[in-house]
C-alpha cells in the first residue's frame, strides 16, 4: 500500500512539473495574474519585490532574484527588458553582492528600485539592506553606467536618520524622484531624492499608518498611495489614501479590493502608469509570495479602476493592454 501511495505521489509530482513546463512554453498573449510568467527564454520571471523604470521606449524591471539553487553567500538583483510590459527578456543579474556591511549570516537585500539620473548619466539602485533580525533597517545604494549593470555597491545609510525597511519608488510626472520607506512604528515616509540621487534631500510627509509595500501614482490631479499591513509573508487587505500633494493632507485609508480576498493573495510593490493616445491605464503591481518555494512566487498585475478619489483592483482575470492607445481589456472568461 505504501509503495502504491509513493508511486501515486510521484506521478502527481511529474504531472505538476509537466504542466508548469507546458505553461511556460506557451506564447504569452495576455497578462495572467497569479500564474507563472515566462520570459523570452521560457523561464519564470524572477523579479520579486521589484520596480520598473522606462528609458525611451524600453521598460526595465528590477527585482529580487530568487532562482532555486543560487549561492546563498550572495544576493542578486535581476534585470529584464520589455517594450510592451508583457514580453520580457532577461538581461542578467544587474547586481551580485556579497555581504557589504558585515551583516552576518542571513543578511537581507530586498525590494530593489532603480532611478536614472539624467544630469549625471548614472543609474542609481536603492534597496532595503538589513541583517536577519531586521534591526539594521537601512537603505543601500549601488550605481551603474548602464541600465542592465553591472551595479557597484557604494554605501548604506538610514534615510534622513529614520529606520527604513520596505521601500518603494515614485517618479512624478515632472520627473522628480522620490523614495517611499517604512519607518516603524511611525508609518511610512515619502522623501525627495537629492540632485545626484545619492541621498535624500527633503521629507515630504509622514503617512501615519503602519504599512509597508508603499506605492504611489499621480492621476488626474490626485496622488494615490497604497500600502500593505505588517503581516510578513501573509497577504492582507491592502489599502489606499489620496492627497492633493505629496505633502498631504492624506485621506483616511480604504480597501482596494474586497477585504476578505486579502488583495487576492498579493502585496503591493508599485503602480505603473501607461499613458496612451486615448487612455491612461494604471497597473497595480503586486507580489504573490511563496516563502517556502520563493522561486515559484508569482505576480499580480491588474489595471485598476481609478478616478475622483477612488481606486479599486478588480478580480484577477486575463487582460490585454494596447501600449499605443493606453487602453486595456479584461477578459470576461
């Protein structure tokens, strides 16, 4: 009986692997939130907790490289390139770093975000840098002359002398660059980067909510900020608030999806604005974490319903995006 059970379990595992491989081999025709997302080489995209910038007509997606079997003495930041946000080509690991500050076993590099500084011609990467107990609470900075790297580690610090764990990035319509960072127990802060992006110049405000995974978008005269409750790997009901400026005042926070859905299993990391000839689409960009098999963690990208102070992430379904017109279409089935 035990042998039969073993064979049944083995057969199920083989079917699961075959199914996943077949899914990755299919051509990508639409966004499929929560599913494995193959890159141009057929491998699941590894860009977790990431951020995206656009340089001319190319988007660059940076994230935590979680491929199975990596050398655990290093931390890696992956880089992917795309012109349509759907089809991505792996550009290699933009950063490969050994423990830069003697943080010890299990040191942490999370949520990488890259900014391009037109004045200096440098690409500046920010990330959460910490030890395994999350007591260091700093940001690290690495710099490159190219969007794909290699990035070279430069320094770490506490932004404006505040603790910093989860970080997010925001680039306003006027090109001004900001860092969003969680400062427990006070809330999350929004701060403007210095002229060379190598430090923070000014704190815009403290949003007094105990949240992480901060993401901001500017739409139709209002700023919308999204945050995730402090529940670690477990998903929770993400919420949003609005303000007429980054300085505030910020409204009360409201749910972005049915609270019982726990943001459909995802945690916010960024909002992407695609402005076309006919419409502007705002994409909620979230991570569906699988802590025990991190290389299988997926992504939830959905176009949000937004306007007049309201923001809502609809139930995840396959959808398409026309980059020229800015229009999106959510599939009915």
